[in-house]
C-alpha cells in the first residue's frame, strides 16, 4: 500500500513535467578552451620554427617547480587535494536540481495527503544532502527560523569551501609570473658571466633561460591558472543559486503550500536563475 501511495505521488503529475532539464555543463566551454589553447600554442611554435626553440628545462623547473613548491608551503594537503578535485570537476557535467525538486514535490504530496510515515521514508532517500536536511527539518516540525538558520549555514559553508579552492588557483596565478622573473634574473646573471668569455653558445643558452622563464610564467598564470579560477567561481555561483532554489522550496513546504504551488514557484525560479547565470 505504501509503495502504491508513493508511486501515485511520483508519477502522472503535471507539476513534475517542467523539471526535466539537464545539468549545467562546463564540459563544452572547457573543451573549447583547451583545444583553443593547444591550437594557439601550435600556431606560435610553427610560426617561429620548431618546438625546441620553446623548451628550456631550467626555465620550466624554476617556474613550474617553484609554483608547485609554493603551493605545498602555503596550503595544507587537504586544501591541495580539494583544489585538484575541484579542477577535475570542471570537466564533468554539473547535476541538475530537477530530480531534487521532483523528490521535494513527492514528499510534499505525500505529506499533504496525510501519509506522514511514507513521506518520512521518502525523505530519508532524498539524494541531495542539503535538501534531505531541509525536508527532514520540516517533517520534524522545526520552527521556520531554525530551518533558515541551519540551511543558510550549510549554504555559507559550501560557498566558503569552494571559494577556498578558487583562492588556491588565484594565489598560484599571482605567483607564477614572479617565478618567471626569478628565472629571467638567473638567466641574465649567467649571460653576464659569459660576456667576457665571448662564448656565443653559452650566452645564447643563458638568454634562452631568461626569456623562456618569463614566457612560462605568463602562460601558466594567464592561460591556465586564472581560467581555472574563473571557471570555479562560475561553478560556485551556479551551485549557490541552485541551492537557494531548493531552500525556497523547503520554505514553501514549511509554509504549507500545495505541491502544485511549490512546483510553479520553483519552475519560475529555475528559469530566472538560468537566465541570470547565462547573462554573467
């Protein structure tokens, strides 16, 4: 009987029809950017002659190695691991909250039909931890102020955690050109020491270190680290906007609105949020 009640709550309802959209995908723009970077670098290399002209082991060691060492000095291992995991996430599709809204509406319909136990059982199976907490607070009869305080605290912690990941890449982006300058100065010192000997090959090697170190620092900062930080900022804004929609749904549920009214309100909020995020 409980399974029949739940099936009726989940299927054949008009308010679910609008929540069928896919997730917010960062894969397409990220892939275009990566391919564009490869093409750009290939064009530069082909135009100037050969790839060997743009490789210098000492300059790469100073810039990339120095930036990596600074990351280990300045950040905890947990922060570095979280930042690397966040970088990998920009190549995956961001899940849509449409299934979460469907689950919220299913619980609301069961609760409105006085099927309290079935509603609680369904609430335990809600996949989104943020929404599951909110729904459970409503079913427990928590005051509105307590619900808002707890949910907003969870939302704030999520933003703080992901902002720290963005800050990691912003920090490294600011340091990379500095290590490029270190490599440049080291190459200039070597070049000046060789001027008296008149060895053109050694002078040219030192000059290559000086110039390529600056190039590596600029490329690492502006073509890799800063775009990653920007992408993560966009991801955090999107996630916060979607969680705010779920929070609004929890508030409407607590206020006793009907599933139809909740679905209509959240559908409008989703459309507005998607338009706002596209305009950023």
